[in-house]
C-alpha cells in the first residue's frame, strides 16, 4: 500500500481523507470534529442541523406557522441555529488540527439563506463548504465573501465545466477541490443524468480522467479532485494515488464513519449496518426531489414500491381502451379504466387498498385508508424543506407551488429523515446508505460487532484496510 502524502486543502496541509457530509443530523460536530482532530477533513451537515437547550438536550424542530412559506422561514431559522451550534462543537473538538467543512444541498429549502446565516454566525470556524444536489452556481460567490473555500459536488466533467464557465471562474482562488461523486455507488441523492442507465454502473476512473483533462484545460491542473462514492479500502484505489493522469487526489468516506462511537445515529441503526448484505442497498426514484437516491431496503421502501405497483392509468372520458367506468373519492366521480385494470383494482380493494389517490401523470395509486390519511397529513404539513417538492407540490417561487398535483408516490423527506436520525424505527423510515454498506458484515475490522472511534477508523484506513 502506497503512503498517502498530505494535500493542501482549505488553507492547510491535511491527510487526503475526508468525512462525507450526511444531512439531517447524521454528521454532527461530534464526529466531524473528531475526524479533523485525526488529521483529515471533518464535514458536518448544515441541512436541518440540531441545536440544543441550556441542558444540552436536542431542541425538537416543531413548526407553529399556518402557511408553508411561514413554516419555511421557521425551517431556515432552525437550520441556521443548528449549523452554528454544530460548527462550534466541531471547532472545539478538532483542537486546531485538520480542517472543518460544512455540507449543504443546493436544492434544500432556503439554501442560500441557510448558508449565509451559518457562515455569518460561525465566522472563522468553517474552512470549506461542500455542496451538491443541483447546480450551485452561486456557491462560490457566497463562500468567497466569507473567505471560505468551496467544494462543488459533481458527477461529470460536463457539469463542472458548466459551473466554471458560468460562475466559478470569477472566484477561482477559493475553489478548494472538485468532488467527483460516483452516481451509481454513493449514498443519498445521486447525480445520474437522463442519458445514464441506473442499472449499468460505469467505472469512475475514465470519468475522473476526463474531469482532470477538463480542469487542466481550464487552468486547474493542481486543484485536487475528491473521489467520493464507493470508497471502502484504500488498497482498492492504490493506482489512483500519485497517478500523473489524475493529479492530486483525496478520498471521501461517507458510509464507514456511520459506524463509529462518535457517530450520532442510533444503536439500532448501527446494528442494522452490521447485518446488511450485497443487494440490500439500491437506487430508487421515490425521492420528492426527483433525483435518484441510494437507500437500504426496508419496510419504508417496500411500501413505496407497493404504491408504484398498485397503479393504473385513467381518463376523464371514455377514450380508446379506457371504457370501464370507476368511481373515485367520497363522491364516486367517474373515471375510465382499461377493463383489465379494473379487475386489478377490484383485487387490490379486496385486499384493503381501497383509497385511490390521483397522481400528476393521470394515474391512480391504491393505498389503505391509514396510508391515505398519513399521506394527506404529511402533504398539508409541508414546511418547504426543498426548493421544490413533487410530494407536496410546494415550490420556492412566488406562487408557492410547482403547478402540478401533489404526488402520493413519494414521501415527506424532512419527516422521515428527522425521525430516523432521532431514534426512529429503522424499518419504518428512509435509511440512506452508500452501495458498499454491505461490507460492514464481512470486513474483519468490525468482527464481534466492534465499533471503532473515529481516530481508530482513520488509522485503519491509512493501512489500506
């Protein structure tokens, strides 16, 4: 195993090992501060981060306002307060070592307001900001205003070139690195384009070579590239280290830091990680963002699959094969189905799936009455956690709507991520994970259910394992 040389990032020489930021209270100041103290770059999440009362207890994020727009203002205030709290914790724990970054999502609700508020309130504590989930054109302008480095997360050379030409070339001195996130292997939301097959992963090496070639053409030959997504053992990436085709490289670990003593996730979540098998984590497109995302198979995802499967197309008038009349809703308003679909609907109703919910695609989805009530409540209680949401039809625009019907085939992402990160049932909530999470079960480092400290994990990674 080749020795890892330090790399200069965010104004300091650090180990080229980065803790990946995971949103909604999954990477906190406690784990990111410990990672920085071990000599690398720790990353806390600035997405709806926790803050605390005078006794050190997490303050629940309860919304009081009546409108979505007002609730989004509450969400932004919570996010700013939480981000500052986590930055302070991480700063204290790092003890002057390593670097500290914050991760945000460009498509989260009030992203620019949250980012600006945290940087303003935590001046001098945060060295870099990583940002993906969209095309963050204004990231460079905002971070450079505070003397903070920016780290765009992209999945192709083409995406970075667009960002550079439109905005980043004006703030080149604060470009800390470019994070290449593998859209097939990373956890959470993924940057697959419409031209890429989610079931046919491509090797990251030629894609990163293309990125480096493009960066050299733009005058960025020594700006580091961070490889993110699918990184488990460094020995698997030995040919990337000191590779002249790739230039300076760092490695981001998002999944492995979940299973550390400093990780804030529940014991039940940690136990679940140790039992995963290959195939238990897969890409799906249920997210209200519209992006593909990578999560663990559980009851939550199976329920969403069931909604997708219990779905038929309808027309408002008899058209073509749609001749079978069917009454929907309390008033039994008539729509028309294909006769074969009507037979399927009757079978679903006999099994208890009696509620027909309309989608933006002129289909009906069949769920139980209890599911229907939960869906409607979650849609009504939307707090604008995204810039636009297909589940609730909220949009961060003047009208406050996407202009489309709310989509019951999705879910309230804020609710489920808050639940699982605060001791919620790991089977009943969304559990994001990278595709390599199944390796916890076979990696000898975790034998006998060993849970390392962050420092022990970093030391292990440096051996190649």
